[in-house]
C-alpha cells in the first residue's frame, strides 16, 4: 500500500468517525427536543384543564351574582311597596 493510499484510508476513517460523533450528537439533541415537546404537551394540557375549570367557575359565579342581584332587587321592590302602603 502506498503512502497516499494509507493517508486516504486514515482521512476516510477520521471522516467516518466524525460522522458517527455528529450522528450521536444529533441523536442526543433529538431526544432532548422530543422530551421538551412531551413536557410542553403535558403543560399545555394542564393549562387547558385549568382554563376550563376557571371558565366553569366564572360561569357559576356570574350565575350566583345574577341570582343575588335578583333577590336584592326583589327586596328593594318589597320595601318600596311597604313604604307606599
């Protein structure tokens, strides 16, 4: 084997070794990205659940507020009617 052929083989091996390292690094980055996506999906689902809960709670409070308002108005009307009697 000539010196040039041996150098070519070494360069090719170095290139393959570097490609392997690059692939490993890319694989690790991809795993980290997938894990981050999973965490974000979980967080998003949790936030959506919380939002639904808060919307339902708000609707309940609005309903109770309206009911209380109606009762207060009815009391005021009764008081006015008693004053006029």
